[in-house]
C-alpha cells in the first residue's frame, strides 16, 4: 500500500506556512548530512523543535516531506528556466554558458540536492517528479534552440535537450560537492563541453 504524499493541511496562516517551510529547510539540512535512508521524521521533529505528533499535523510521513521538497525543487527549476528565457544570448555558445551559470546558482542553493535527486529516482512514489524534472529541462532547451534559429524537428531538438540536460545535471551534482577550486574547473569544463555539444549537433 502506497503512503500518502499530500500534506495533512494546507496552511493559510503565516505562522503555519512558516512552520511548514521550516520543516522542509531542516529536512534538507538533515538529508544532506544523513542521506535519505537515515532520515527520519523523529530526527526532523527534534531538529525543528516540535513533537512528532505536531510534525505529522503537517506531513504524514517522511516520503511526504521528500515529495514536498521535490515539488519545491521543480518550482525553483521552473523559475530558473524562466529567468534563462528572459536572456537574449548572441549565439549558441553564449546560450550554453548562460544556461550553466543559471543552473549552477540553483544547484548551489538547494541543500542535500544529490540525495534529493537520488530519492526522486529511487523511491517509486517520487519517480514522477524525476520525470517531470527531465521533461522541464529537455523541453526548455528544445524551445530555446528553435527560438535561436536551429532548424531541426522537435524530436531532434528534444534529443539534443536530453543529452544537454543529462550532461549538465550529472556534472552540476559533482560541482556542488567539490571544493571551490575544483568545482570552478569542472564548471568551466562543463560549459566548454556543452558549447561543443550544442554546436556539433546543430
């Protein structure tokens, strides 16, 4: 039997909304420290400073908390891609560089991003979030290529978008867990790789 993923309440008061956000923030810090397997509602409640019963008033189980974190990640991703759309790069090289810069800022802000992505991929109930995440980025790249004059069918642009996404996603997860000097080098290598990739495909 699958566990419920929706919050028990939809808070409307500022205090309740703030508490819900606090739970997600604390869960993200613990997820980064412990990983999804060791993350428990008891530990989350302790670090928030509330009882487990109060925690369950907001989220019925750990999976519901991870699901809410995944939904928030998708919304932040959508906002970042919208910001990317507002830029007007002069060419495909500039597009790849801007894309990587915007995404890097997003990945840096999300605590426990590697474990969250692993949970979205491994926990059956969270897998739809992983699929939505992929589609969001792939279609963004496909649409941007069309607007920049790449005359290829949609399926081909989506193919490029998938390669673009999987390459950037994998390396950005590495970058945010590296030291600053090593991360900067990996980031520059990612930019050059995507610039070569997008030009060679088009």
